[in-house]
C-alpha cells in the first residue's frame, strides 16, 4: 500500500514504473503432491526467491471506505531475489535477472527435437481447451486470439494462470527458467484441466450435476489470477464476506429480509472492492445483520419493585406511575400486548425526560432517546433511499441498532417542536411509527424491508399539544404533568436535588446542610416555575459559594493562620453571612435563609399583589402557558376621547375579541349598579376612550379565559372600587354574562398558590377539575364556583357591589329591543 501511495501515485507518468512481484513462500510440506487445498499452508512471513518484474500500466482504486487499489502490470522477465536492502516505506531488494526481456525473441533450434515436440503438443492441448469453451462468450474469443498471437516462451506462463492449480504447482512453473522445463511442468496441468472439463460435461449430460455455466467459472478463475489487488494487509475480503454470510444466516430475519440480504450478498461477491457500490452494499448488509430482528431483553414484571423504582426516582406524578403499573399488570396477563404510545405534556423542568428513563429501568428494558426538536426532514424518521450518496437509515432504525433489542423504550423528546420544510414533514412520517396497527410493518427507506416496531414502548414529550398535528395527537395517549406544588418542591429539593448538587460539587452531608427555611426561600423568593430546573440551579449556586469558602478555609487552616479563630457577635440576633459562617471551625456548615440571601442577593420575587391592586381598574387573572401556569394582571384606564377601545400587551385575536365582548357587556349592564352612588348613564363610552393593558408586553398572550378578569377590571374602573387583593379568577364569558369552563385548571391554581393568592374564582363546570389539585393545596385555598358574571363581581369586591337585578339570583334580563 505504501508503494502505491508514495512511489506510483506521486509520479506524473507510469511509463518507467517497474515493480517486482514476489509470491509467498510455500510452507514445509512432507507430501510429494500438492493440490489447490494446500494453499492454506503458506508461510505468511516468507517470500519466494523467484519473482517477476513488470511495468505498471494502470492504477485504479479508491481511498474510501478503505484504501484499495488494482494494478494492471505487463510482465517483463523473471528475477532472483538476492537480498532486501530497504524495508520502509516499502520493500526494495537487490535482484538478478534470470531470463531475457520480451524484445529478445527466443530462437528454437530446429535440431532441438524435444522442445519442438513440446511446443506443438502444448499448442494442440491449449487449442483443445479453448474449443471446449463457448466461443460465443467474448472473453473466450479474446483468449483464443491471445494464445494464437503469443510468443512461444509466454505460452506456459499464460496457461498456468488459466488452469486450476495449486500455489506450489504455479511456483514450480515460475521457478522453471529453462523453456523446455517450463513446458514439461505446465503440460500436465493443461491436460488435467481438459480431463476435468470432460468429466463435468459428461456429468451434466447424465443429470448428476446441477446446471452451471462453465464459461463464467473459467473466466472468474482467469480474472482472479491475472490481476494484483493491493489492499491493507489486515483486510481479507473473502473472510469478511464469509463472516457477513454467517451473520445473515444467524440473524433470525424475516423470510423477506433474508431473501433481500442473500440477493445483496450475491451482488457483493461479484463486485470489485474499489467501486463505490461495494461499500454501499457492504454497509447495508452490516446494518441488516446488526438489527435485532428477533432479539428481546427480558422484562421485569414485578409490580412492587417497579413501584419502588419509580418512587425512588420521582416524587409525585401519581397518574403517570399508575399508567405504567397498569401496563405491567396487563403484560402479566397477556404476553402479546402491543407497546403503548404515551405523550407526557407539561412545562419544562417537571421531569418528563428523566421519568422516561426511570420507566425503562423499572421495566428492565433498554432506553434510547431521540430528540425531535427542530427536525424538519422526513428522512430523520424514515431514512434516505440507497440511491443517494451518503444515505443512511432513519433515527428509529439507528436507535434499534444501538440498543440491540426489539423491545426498548424510545423517548421521542420535544415532539411538539418539529417543523416542516422542502424535505417533507417528519410529523407525517411519525404517523406510521406511532400507530399500533401499522408499526408492526414499518418500512424504512434505507432498509426497504418491513421491521416490526409493535414491541417498542414509545414515550413522547411535549410542552404543549397546540403545535402537534391532530392526526398525530390522536395516535398518542396524553398524560399531563402540570407542575409541582410548594410541598412537592420541598420534598424533591430535600431528598433529590441537594444530594445531587453536593455530589457534583465535591461536598458531603457532613460538610454542608441546607435547612428547610433555606429551601423554602429558594422556592418562593428566587424561583417561580412549574418544575424544579431553576431550583436545582440555585442550589448549585449555593453549593459553589460554599465550596469556594471551604477551599479557602482549608488553605488558611493548613498554613496555621486561623487555627483558633472564632465568631464574635455583639447582637444575639445578628444575621450570619457566609464569611462569618466559614470563620467557624464547626462542621457541618448549616445554610439558612439569611445565608441564601447573602449568597444570591436580594430576592427576585416578592408579594406585590396588595401594592398593585391598590387602585381601581386592576384585577388578577390566571393563565396557562407552555412553561406552566402564571398569574396575569389586567389594567384598565379611561380618558377623554371618541369612544375607542385601546388594547396593548401583544394580544392574540381571541383575547382581543374577549376584551371587546367584556366592554360591550359592561356598557350594557352598568346601570344595574347605579344604587351604589352612581348617576344614570346613557353610554359609558360617550366621549371616553378605554385603554386595557396586559403587563409583560414582550410575551404573547391569547385565549378566551381572561373574559371574567377583563369585566372585573372594567367594573372596578367605572365604579371606582378596588378589587380584593387576595382573589384571582379565570373563565370565558358570553354576551348574556354566562361563565364558561376553561382548561388548565391545575396549572392555574398552582400558579396562584405560588403567588400567595388564597381565593380563586372558577367556572361552575370546572368543579370536577378540583380532584386533580393536591389536597394540601385545597386545604390552604378557597374555591368559588360561579356560573354568571354577577357572581364574579360580587365575590371580587367582597360583597361591596351587588347588581340590582342579578340573573344569578333569578332575575330576568331586560330587553334592549
């Protein structure tokens, strides 16, 4: 290989490139005879003493996927290898020429009767051999013309390469420098080949041998012995192909897959190694043999142990754990159950991805994660067709090859963030993967044979279902993970996050102890989220600050500068900073709320409800977002104008319509509140503009659930009354004042609880959703269920405003017609 790269490929022309071809030396053999089966007895470390010099006419090959070259060489003469003078970068030897070059014709003396008889006899037998082959084959015709035009001295060498012979027999021909001796060595080989062909033809006529094409067999033999393949010494193509064939037979493929694989293997055997299709077919067959066609991992069907594993990894999430245990229970009763297709929907940081890994561990299955965020090519799912250069299978088939079993747990992460482009829609490609009735015969474009995915447990994760196509969402069983309560975050932080961060920062429980008030402060004052991702970051920040002080303290103690330093405080209730704590030699270090504030700075979130609701025209609503529930302020003000409604806060079309609907309802029903000291109004919008603003204008907002909140803010604005500061509300309204149900109740209630709100107004038809809210939250909050906007107004103002003719009290709506 080094000779080809450094000596041949670097030359501008090959006209003067002469190389020596030396065969391997035969191993010691006590037998006097040698057959083709004796070829396995070579001595791989030795070279024969006689070789052949030749001119390199052509070099073809490729460097990918591995270096492989084919040389076309024209023979010149025999030589004897005296010694090796250079071994690197390639072998260089000192040789002695043994016979004449082709330009010097060998004259056969007519008086040499024996040589003349050998020559005539050899030509006769060679012609007889050619006549036994089919002359209609072009290669056979070329071979006949070649034998007729060859000089006498070349006949034995060419025929020795054509006929079947052992390596030892060919070496004998090579060692025969004398022409007569060469004829005597080659003639028996030629006669043996003719007799063998006669026996084969007779066997074909008698029907004792299967039909085969003799010409193709001979031509393959000719081609095999008339070219020199230069490859890596550690690569043996024949052994690799035999290995692939054995792997195909032991792969337990389906009948169709096995038939396709054997067909491709037969193509591979006929291909030269240097053409690109060789690597493509080889990679395809290796994939076919690596796939787990019938290999499964044993499942753990112990409900008790699975429950313990899930509880040890995640706190809460009872509905999700119950679904997994139901699957296990059914698997115990029926072994042929198809894998469920679950979709965990919830805000970031609630553990959707990690719970998928825990499910795989509790089931005893292999786990593989596929991130679909940003995927916009259907080939990510179905793969590329093998007609393309650089084609590869889809990520489903690649994942199966990685895990090595056909019943793993596949996590399709961020399934709601896929896109579509010029290369197709991956969401549409997933329809086949996630359909239990179709995925038993999933066909990847690269594999091009059906593969059974019915035993794969697919788990998808998403932050919202609004961006998932309806057809794809219909194929999945959606399980909501709305978020954690304050108590659940305390438990997760105490039993999971603190220990994890201590280990990651090189600390131990004997070095650092985080008090419960410190965790509570981190949860309420420094994070406001549905999950625990930011909480873990804040705990990590505390651990890093303590780690710095621990290292500094140890260095000072080792130098003996502070071996007896203690804390001196003048006030008994003095706040302990991190520096003051580290001056103490007592361990473990206890981090409390004051220490957290010293490390992280002032709190990021404060309870500002009372301050923000001190003026009329402001109310508090609850909203659902992809990152969990949030409270939402609605501010309204009025000014002189021509009756316009101004909306700001980056609102969507649905919320704009809710604001117009709320304003029109207030204009229609404001006279019901005249008993509270207001003068009669013909139209509250006459000469007045109303501006409704939703703070956090950089965040887009949309949805119908803010209707009751907008009505309350407008009533507060026009009546001059302040809304109660401990009330939040949600619900959609109609022109008749009815309050309609909305979604995301649990997320909204948890957001209100995090913000310190203890009274919540919900639609009457959402009372059933109260079962999803933890009992600890229900015990700390008051829930008011309403069916009409009049009830909302009465509760929002603590009974200070009561309509004169309330529909909720059985009143009739006055006609405006």
